C-alpha cells in the first residue's frame, strides 16, 4: 500500500547551480578556527562551501522539498557538527558576522526554512548529532536534536515491545523541528502530541550557553514545546516520556471513490471520528492522483490500539456505514504499524525506518485548517471539484478529540485542543520545477484555501505551525515586526502568541534566532 503521503511520489534528479560568496565563507571558517582549537584540516571536515565539490550533493540531500532548487537562496556554508562546541562556535561566529544560522534536523520544513532563505545564512545540519538512549527503568529516552522519528521508533522497538512514542507518520521527519512545533500522529487521540511528552531538554542560547530545563526556566521550556525551537535556540537533545502500547494493534485502509459514496461517508465521519474511544484514529486521505482521473479516492486509514476482535464490534456499533470487515484489517506490532502508515509493507525490514531521505521528494505546497463544525455535503462536493481541477492534489483529515480535549489551550504553545473536530491539510505536488509551473500550483493552494473559508475555524482562522505556510501574513523579510507577525502568530498560537513574544524578547533580545516566520520581539518596530 503506498498510502502514507510520504511514500507516494517519484524521486527527482536534481541539478544544483551554486552561487558563491567566497570571502564570507572564508571569514566564517577563520572565525571557527579561533573559537575552536582545531587546525584547518579539521574545519574542512565539518564544513561545506559552494566552492567545494561535495556541496551540491550535500545540499541536494538536505533539501527534502525540491521546490527551491532552481532559485538562489542556498546556505553560504553548511556545517555538519559532531560536537556541541562546534554549534556554539557557529552561533558566535554567525553573530559576529551578521549572518543568520539555520538549523536542520530532518529538513521537512514546509517552506524550506532550515535550508533555504533569501537572506545570507549559515546552515547547521545535525545529521551527526542523533544518538538515542532509551531508559526503560523510568520509561524515558534522551533523543539528540538531529535524530529522525524513524530512528526513534526503531530504537524504542528494539528495547521494548510494549513501548512507543506518539509523533508523526513520516519516518524521515526530524525531532528538532517536529517536536518543537507540536507533532501529531496516529496516537494523537490517546496520548496527545509529541510535545506533550517532553520532560527536559538541552538548548543552546544566542550566547552559546547550554541550558537544561532548570536553567532555561519554565517559560522557555514551555515555549519550545510547540512554539518552534528555531526562535529560541538550538535543541541539542530532548528528554521524552515513552508511552505504553499493546503488543497487538490493528491497521486498516478502506478506500472509497465518489461513485462508491465517499462524500456521504466522510460527511458521517465528521460526527463520529472525534468521539470514538481514544484507542482509535481513523484519518481520511482524499486524493486526486492524476490528471485524467474523474474521481476522488478517499481512503479511511486507521490504527487501533488493540486486536481486530475488539475493533469490528466497535465499528459495527459506532460507524456501521464504513462496513468494516475483518478482511480489511491487519493485526501487527506497534512498530509494524509505523511501517504500515509510512507506506511500507509490514513484513519489510524495520531498518527501512532508518532511511533519512523522504520517499516523498517532490515539490509541494501545503496549507492547513481546523474544523469545529461538520462541513455540509455540498461544501465537500465543492472541494472535490477544486481537487479535480489539478493533478496530484490531496486533502488529509485528521481527527482530534480524546486526550486532545483534556489538555488546556495554554498548557503548551499549541492551542488547538478542545472544540476541534479535526485538522485538514491541503497539499499539491508537482514534478516540473520551473518557476512558471510552480506559480500555477501555488495559486491552486490559495484557491482551495479561499474556497474553504466558510467551513473552517474563524477569528482567527487557525493553522498548524508544523504545516508552515508563508502565505499567512505575507512576511517575506528576514525579520518580522510584532504587528505584522501577529497575523500568522495568532493563527498558529492564538492566545499564546503574546506570551511567546514576551519569552522571546527576554531570552533572545537580539533576535539572533530568526527566520521568515520566527516569533518576533515584542518591542519591534510596528508593535
Ligand atoms: C512528508 C512530510 C510528512 C509530515 N508528516 C507529519 C505528521 O505526520 N505529523 C506532523 O505533526 N507533522 C508532519 N509533518 C510536518 C513536520 O512535523 C514539520 O515540517 C517539522 O517542523 C519538521 O521537522 P524537521 O526537523 O524534519 O524539519 P527541519 O526543516 O529540519 O526543521 C523545521 C524547523 O525547525 C528548526 N529546527 C530543526 N531542528 C532544530 C533544532 N535542533 N533546534 C532548533 N531548531 C530546529 C528548523 O530551523 C526549522 O525552522 C510532515 C512533513 C513532511 C514534509
Ligand atoms: C529548473 O527549471 C527548469 C526549467 O526552467 C527545469 O527544466 C528543471 O527541471 C528545473 N530543475 C529542477 C531540479 O527542478
Ligand atoms: C532511502 O530512500 C530513498 C528514497 O526512497 C532511496 O532513494 C534510497 O535508495 C534509500 N536509501 C537506502 C540506503 O536504502
Ligand atoms: C507589514 O505589513 C504591511 C502591510 O501588509 C507591509 O506593507 C509591510 O511590508 C510589512 N512589513 C514587514 C516588515 O514585513
Ligand atoms: C528588517 O529588514 C529590513 C530589510 O532587510 C531592514 O531594512 C530593516 O532595518 C530591518 N529591521 C530591523 C528592526 O531589523
């Protein structure tokens, strides 16, 4: 089954053209030499500049979304640190030279902010800072900032058959961006977000100082669990609390086309999915898979934390319209359910989870919404028309409820809790990376978003920070004023936005850690 939306598309061959700015990179390396007691040979081993032959290959491997490969905006220098002191030096040198520093964990940022920008920047790729230590004695793990979710899931499964972690569905996602932005997956209704399970962290601040939870303080510790670490520092490692999982879980995929009644079924799903027992997540992936297709295929894609003998009676009682049968279901271990959702076969070797390159390496644009009232059938039908107007379009519906209802809106910066029936994600993928072609696809995303306005959350129309969208608030500068940023800030963080800006102002007063959508300083220009 190639359903996981990370596993559906072709891999493109990328060509990179690089523009170099030799003196800046040279000065940066010289600065590193003065901060670290290294010789230049050791510096060469951890740095890649546009003039080095390895640079195109390295940058190419880092860009998980090839949307920007034809544009200028690549890093002046890529640092691949092995040790925290190298990150500390990079922070100080970037600051001294007025450059931004972008940190990459898994590189799945929807707007490429970890590896692409119009402003001059240094990139720190944490690929060599990714060890994971599981402690079953207290059911926790220390996970370094460059680890991927696949590596984390794999390590947990090697240590225990009855532990897991509630986070996203694509194994190549990094823990640096994902956990600091929330992190939702197939155990969301039982356990909440990945960020809800962080108990400690090591963070490097703008002066190069390393903090743990105690020394960063509860405010900063709050901010990095949903507010995005990129505004506050560099996450060296998270300490997370594992969750118990049953030895057997059940997965199913039930596909329905429009002719087979998909609209009616999704309409019904809206009343049911968020109220089911929290052991079950049934998401819906509605897709137009190619230009010629005249129909949408909606797949009800689910993981139930238990055996099929309990699932069938539950579905018969609560969602009989789905007509789920035992033959649609597969029992598996929790780690196999990760494979299943990622689009692998469950009998495939688990080592596939260790691959850090997305199987979804095609250009895409996404947007998100939250839904508080069921959408009428006519509303859904209008959305299908828009999906059918363009090839490779997808809407993913992810149910909330359960544990999400029990966590208050201000517990973490992620405010989308009780009252949300589900989250929607709109996606468009394309293979022709010419700027002309891209324009049409970006326009499509705006069109579906506009169409959906009456059906989704209002004032603010909320969005999920991990599904980053630079169209929101239209701020394309390397710096942001509080008043401008509050457009997207309130969508992502609602009532928590101001507190994030207060914490930002205190913890990073020089606004060193910034990007196109970082938390602004409170007192910045137009506030
Ligand atoms: C194919 C695909 C599938 C996805 N599936 C899901 C899903 O199931 N559930 C879900 O919730 N989200 C999902 N996402 C969204 C994903 O959670 C976000 O894109 C997330 O921010 C990616 O984190 P990353 O570390 O891989 O990305 P990166 O691009 O490396 O980082 C994202 C942001 O975090 C910053 N950052 C990264 N590491 C650090 C660090 N150590 N310290 C400080 N800042 C850091 C970066 O600078 C950047 O601003 C998916 C994305 C893709 C592309
Ligand atoms: C860059 O753009 C050209 C057309 O302008 C296109 O043919 C090419 O495939 C693009 N390169 C990539 C890697 O997308
Ligand atoms: C990892 O996945 C990518 C994308 O699917 C693939 O091209 C590559 O060969 C895989 N690498 C390994 C080592 O299996
Ligand atoms: C803030 O928003 C205004 C109005 O949309 C815009 O003209 C201005 O350029 C923005 N400023 C910044 C710094 O982005
Ligand atoms: C923000 O960026 C713009 C354009 O680069 C610059 O002119 C302006 O001085 C910056 N403002 C602040 C407060 O840094």
